[in-house]
């Protein structure tokens, strides 16, 4: 019995000792959350400037030089549709007909009313002539002559009103047949034969010109003198397009229009280039890349392209603060130069940015720079 008691005491003591050690070890492991997260090792680069030449690329989209919505100009039922959806139409070509028979009948009625008004005018004018002769002989009362003058004036006004009604009826008849305002491609019809349409409100279709066609893009305000020279013909360069499938469009373009004002928020200006489009390859709304061969060399801010990451269509970099933390900055990209890219907005020369290790970072994260791998752009 005594031996068993001693063994039990030893086992209990050993268990308490192991539990105490385990608690201390757990305490050490549990201290992690209260400690500051370790710094993330990254490589950095300093934003500098480089002399840029070659080809500059701009995101762009296709816009028609002319585009208009076709709306009903008179009310009634669609009685004829003369063109197929998506067809090419020529200026003046018939597109839609709206109750033309009814409006033709309205013209006939208005013309008849005008003839009646003219006949009545002729009758009262003859009466006035007779009354004037009788008045010269004092054969009628002066009041009768005054009434005759009034009848003539009233009937002249009736003729004018009938003429105005006839003009309105003829205009409505003309508008009952809708024609293409210019040559181009028509879209998918919004109405079908038999549909009831209202004047000025019902959209029938849309027509847009196709050849030539425009491509719009944004340039930096520093590029305005260069593009003004291209527009006026004082300088020349090659302007081509990269289509969505990666192929190059067959025709070169020319700068046709520069917008009147710079956007003060972005420091950019809208420019329009014109391209021949005989096969309708460039369709309105198409997103593509416009490439401009540089006519002059100039300095631009340049950083390694691998420092850029994209989120929801915006481009950003991590800038390094004095306290060795990172600050997320949105940037605007310019020309791509091999493994580097031009920055048009969002950074300043001399700032340090993270080049490698971007994926492991978040806003405000602590970093440690790996200076041995630090690659800086040439200045």
C-alpha cells in the first residue's frame, strides 16, 4: 500500500510538471498575434526619366463621323419598310413609310378647300366691284359697300389659311416617307410593319456613316504641339491600328480633329484620326489600339513594367514611404518600351516603387528593400 501511494504521487507530480511546460510553450506560441508582422522583402526602383522614341500606342475606339437616330416625324402605322436590317443605304434612299395613303388624302382635301376659298374670294371681289359702281351713283347704302370690303378681306384670309393647311398636308405627306439623311449603314429596325408610331418620340432605327470613319483617343497635354503639327500637315508620321484580334489594319490614318479644351482633371485632350473604311471593317464602338510613330525624341517618366498591376481596369503601383511602408498609387500608362513603360500621371520623378514582390503586399505593409536586386531606370 505504501509503495502504491508513492507511485501515485510521482505520477501526479510528473503530470503537473509536463502540463506546466506545455502551458509555457503555448504561451510562447500565443504571443504571435500581439507581435508586429514581419517586413516583406521586395526589390525597388527609383522613378526616373528616359529619352523616348519609337511607336506610341493609345487605347482608342471607333466613332462614326456622322450618326443620327431615325425617328417618326408623323403619327400613324408603319405601312412599308424598304430596307433590310444592317444594310448599306444611300443618301435619299427610302427607309420607312407611315400611312402615306391617309396623308395623300389629306393633301387632296386641303387642295380642295383652297380651291373653294379662292372661288369664294373671286365671288366677293365681283360683288365688291358692282357695289363700288352703284356707290358712285349713290344707288346703294354706304354700309352695304363697307360689308363688301369686309367680305373680301375675310375671304382673302380664308385663302391664306387654306394655303397654310395645304402646305402642312404636303409636308406631312413628304414626312410620311422617311429617307436616309446621308449614306452609311443602318442598324436593326426597332419597329415592324403595322406598328403604331408617334411623331417625334418613336425611334425607328439608327444610321451611321462608315467610309471614312473616325478613331478617337486621348493624348497628354505635352503632346499637343506634336499632334497639332500632324493635323496641319507641318509634320507627318505613320498612324495605324491594331485590331482586337492582334492584326494590323490595312490602311493608314491621318489626324483630322483635335478637341477644343484639355480635361483639367486628367491633363488629356481628345484627338480624332480618320481612316478609310471601304469594307466596313471598323465598326462603331469597336475598341482597338492606335499606334503613332514618334516624330521627335522626348523625355518621359519610365518604370519597369513588372511594377504595374491591374485591378478592375485601373493600373497601380506600390510607392515606398520614408517609414519603409508602401502606399498604393493609381497611375496612367503611356508608351510601352520593351520591359518598361512610360507613366503619364500618378508618380513623381525620384519616388521609389516596388518592382518585385508586389503580389505579397497590401496598403501600408512594412517592407525591407533588397538593394542587391534593385534595378533603376536610366536617367
